[in-house]
C-alpha cells in the first residue's frame, strides 16, 4: 500500500454513518436520512463542523472523492479533517443511503429542507451534549457551517433562511441566476417566489418526464460536472458520487431568481465559491444576492468547471475555505 493510501485509510478510521429520523412521512412511510460524520484526531478550537449537502445528480460521496490510488487531494472531508474540522456528509432524501419514495416528485424543496433540518439539528444536539459518538467529548460551543454545492447550496440557503441552522454558510457552484437555457418554454415566465409546490411539481414533470436527468440529450456527465480541464483521477472518483436527480428542487434551481428572497434574508458570514468555467453566470454578481450579510467572501477558481474538486484550483479552495471558516468561528 502506498504512503498516500495508508494516510487515507488512517483518515477514514474516525467515521460513523448514522440514520436519523427526517420527521417526514410519504404515503404513510417514515423517511430516514443517512449522514456520515467524519472527525479529526485533534479538534481545532473553537470546534466547528461543516454540514455538506451535494448537488443534483450527486450523493454525499461528492464531498469525499477518493481515487483508486487512495490519494486525499480530492476529498473535501479529508482536507477539512486535516485542518481540525468535523465534517458531516448528508444524503438528502431520495439520494444515496437515505430513503427514497416511490414517486420522486414528492420530494419538494420545502419537504427536503424540513427533513434536513430535523436530521441535522438532532445530530448537532448530540455532538453538543456528547451523546452522539462515544469517542467524542461534548462540544457545547460547536459552530455549524452549512456547505452546499449547486442544488445543495440552494437547499442550504433555504434551510438557513427558514431555520437559521448555521453560524455561517458556503455556497459553491450556485447563483440565483438559474439556468434559463435549460428551461422548457412553459417555465420561462414563471416567478419562483409565487410558485406553489403543486405548480412547481407540474412544471418539473413537464421538464424532466418519467426519467429525470440532470443532463440534456446528447450530453455526457463530463459535459455538465467537469470539462476538459478536469483531472482524470477525479473524474474516475466522481463515478462513486453519481446519484438519481431530484427533479423538483432541480427545477427550482434552474429558474432565474430561484431562491433570491431566501438569500437576501441570510445574515451570517457567507462564502461564495465558483469556477471560472462554471454554470453560474457572472461570478462577481453572485454576492449581491446576500444583501443582509455583512461578511460575504467570493473566490473564483481559475480554470475550474462546475465540480470544483476535480480541478487543480481545489487546493486553493480547500486552503481558503479552511481559513474563512476559522474566521467565521471567531465572529
């Protein structure tokens, strides 16, 4: 085993997968959420935890990409653990090891946000009072930092606006500009703020049909998630993160102005990370959505596409977000 693989195995030893109640029932069936807690050998002070929500078409492995050679340089979880942070990887309902209803169109953004809040709040409470993991002490002053990528950032922003779960948030590969070039004509004139769930579901069914996909016809996963400049090792690792898309929140994410009202109500420190070759539109316009926050940081990753962890600029992202989180914990 290579030294990199040995280090990676050691890093993975302090992990626990949990199944927690989402507080949601669909067709009389209680839904549970799978979360994976990763913690470092030594915690930084004050203690902070990143709560990571993946984007459309991805499961929680997106934040923990490990290539066949066992290298650690693609894994957000391992990189943040090495800096003394706890990390929680979330499979939203319908994705990965979390429960999935028979009709995926039942998973609206509002329902997913309520489910994530219930499970994450229970996990944070257990970490703070010391009842969750025997190997960890009680962390009463634990700070939570919400991290979402793409559609996961949309869900994180909605959760923060409604529940104020986190002391800071990081929105990666996301903007309120949406993806209007992907929308069907019936959705182009819709106003997200005024849409009821049933209308959003109706539009999503028209947009995606019976077999929802994050890609347009003729596209390959590399077109949407990576690009020609992505590291082949990272691309290979990304295969383990591929998951069914959740069409209703994806529909909202694609609409211009999607969660602009929620973003404007967020008052905690906010980190915005986008690739130079990302899908987000004009990068320097994104921070303007967070009008209530007095502390907004923007990092544009040179020569990086939508899945930031696949590109050389990931090293700078890991370093910057680690330092930003340390500052946010002291705020």
